[in-house]
């Protein structure tokens, strides 16, 4: 059994001190005439402080020393021979109790240390959770601001050609997070600046407001997608006056209507999804501009009568040929910005009343939807009209469906009795899928 060195040194040092006192006080007879032997003091000290094994070892040494002194002094008393044999037993009792106490003390200290570690871990976890909560709050606030900006830009886009021009740059900033952007209209292979945000007031050299036919106009005319300054050919086409650019095309015939361009954007906001967002915004602007020009041309031709399927609510109408593309564009934008997107659809029954049901449903939908919604037109043979509802979950879409059913029941109950109105969640916190499909009168 391993015995620590320090207890033995202290114990033997105490015994030697007692032996020296014995030599001075009694002449070296081992305190034979004392009622209690002072040699027990080092034994009890070591046993009480260091435990059983050191105490018994010092007790044996004290017994041998006491017997040695008795032999040298020729003393054959009971205190000289019998009592030293009892000292190891006393040391064992005191040392055992001391070790039990020490074990309890160490166990209590270990529990305190474990509790302190748990407390520190809990405090650290709480700190991380608090920091994460602040980060999520900031991100949520940024998303809400971006979503609000998208909706505001969408409302402006529905106000004719001038509304598209006013809302284009706001939509670009909301969709991509850029700090400087511009919107250009195409005319005879020439691009004319019509809206810009974030441009320096006094640039040297001054930024051009007209881009004549050249590499950039040729690249935009091809309509092959976004131009990125990291590609050499695109960088030469941009001429150092932009980082990203995308053509604005008519969704009906692919005709180039203009260009959107990003001149400056933060490093954190520039990524692969930024290119997709720019193309989605360009597609949205193109659809709005084409619809606005067609509406204005029809109004001018008919003396202000407007298109048959125009929206009374001020929103954007997309022809049936581009319905799938509009759904894809809006779904991609919803995933990037993190807002919910629902689809409200009306199935038109086949039969002799199909044309009447289609016209009645189109009129009711045009009256029911908001300025930030998209009405997806339909041909009669497809027998479906749909509305894209940005920022609407299933509950909001159900409310819009209920409003549409009420309009159909009030306006043309006989013609629209078999029209089926249903809603679908295209993007939301809990996923997507058809939620409710039933006849509007059921």
C-alpha cells in the first residue's frame, strides 16, 4: 500500500521532538511516570489529518521508539510494553473516521464543482440563445421590410407604364438587396435610362443615360439571361458601369422591352440566388410593362373602354400562355424573401354555359383581388382562372375564396353554379399542397 511521504516526515519529526523532550525532562525513560504518553500526540495528529494508513505507520514507529526507550532504561512496566501495542488500533480508529469525513468533504466539493460547471454551461447556453434570438429578430425584421417593399413595388407596377417605371427600381432593391440600380427602356436597339436609384450625384466620368447599339445592347437583345461581371464577355459588355444586368422581355412574344441593371451591391447580398432574383424581378417587370402597354393601347383604340379582362382592383393580369412562368417567378421570389404565397383557382365547367361562366368568373376575380396580386388569364378550352396571392397563407386564401364565391353567387348564380373554387399553398412555413377544393356554392 502506497504511503505518502509528507505524513511520515511530519510524524517522525514529531516523534523525534518528543524523544528530545523526553531526554531533557525525564533523562530518556520514555515519559515512564506520565499518565498519558506524549508520543501519542504525533500519532493522533497524523491520523486525524492524513487518514488511516499514515496514522498506523506513525503509530508503529512511535511504539517501536517507546519500546526502545524502555529497553534502554531497563523499564518493564505496563505503560512501557502494553500501551504502545494499542496505539496502532487508536490510530486506525481516528484515521478511519478522518478518511470518511474527508471522502464526504471531497464528494461535496465535487458536487459544488459540477454544479458550477452546469451553471456556467447553462449561462453560456442562455447567452447563445439570446444572441440567436437577436439575430433571428434582425433577420425577421429584414425579411418583413423586404416583403413590404416587394408588395409596395407590386402595387406601383399595376399603375400603367408610369407605374411600372416608378416601381421597377424599388422592386429590384427589394428582390436583390442592391444599393444602386437602374431601369432602361429599349427603342431601335438603343437603351434609354428611365429610372435609377443609388447613383452618385457627381460621377467622374458622368454615367451615360443612353446606351447606343453595341456589345451591351447586342447581349440584351439576345435575351439569353442575366449578364454577370465575373464573366469576361459580360464584363466587357457592361463596360465597367454595372455588376449585373438582365433583359426585360414581353412574356407574350419574347420581345425585348428594356433592361434592368445593378451598379452596386453589398458583398453579402451577391450570390447565385441574386442572379435568379434579378431574372425573376425582370420577368415580373416585363409582364407588368407588356400588360400596361397593351391596356393603354386598347384604351386608346376603343376610346378609353379598356380590355375586357382588365383588373378593377389595380393588380397585374398575365395571359394564360404565361401562367406557368408567372407561378414559377413568384414562387422563386417567395422562397428567396421568405413570404407565403397562395394560389386561388376557379375551374370553369364545360358545356353550353362555359363561355358565360368564364366571363362572369373573370369579372368577379378582377374585382376581388388586390393590387399586389397576379390574375392569371385563361383560354376557354383550358377552363381555369387563377390568382396568385403574395403574403397569403391558407387562411387568407380561404377568405379570398369565400369572397369570390359570394360574388359569383350574387352576380351570376345560374351560370356559375358549377364553378369549382379552390386554394393551394405554393410556399409557406409548413410546405405546400392543395388545401381546399370544392364548389363555390357547396
